[in-house]
């Protein structure tokens, strides 16, 4: 069985810069769109509680997938490709930190 490859680390930050959760996204081989979906869902949930996410240790392949789908997220203190971090409009459902999808 092959070892797991690190795709990225995700930090979910609350509205007062409080750390709400950390996730490590990894898997056998290259990242796939399920990992991108996980990041998008975490960003949506964080936005619903007034926070955001920050990615660290992003693999080149995962960065390429994020660019491909146009998902702009904060990467180690800077917005991806110098653009503004992902902004999420308030949804109809209320998100809770315990609702993290992945």
C-alpha cells in the first residue's frame, strides 16, 4: 500500500481570528476534485459564521486544481495569485463549527 501524500493543511478561522478547526487533506497519489470540494465546503461554512479559511503546505498539483476551478483562498497569509480571498455571501442555513464536512 502506498503512503499518503499531503495535499494541504486547512485552518478554519472564526470572525475574531479564533481558530475553529484544522484539517489535513491527504491521500494516495495526486489530489482530486473531492479535495477541492472539501475546501470549498469548508470555506462556505467558515463564511457562514463570519470567518474564513487559510491553506498551508499546498502541493503544486492541488494549487493547480484550485486555480483550474477558480477557487481563490488565502494561502499562508496571501490571497491566491494576489487576488482577494474567497468571499462567501451569507447563506440561508446557519453554519456551526461542528458541521465541518471533511
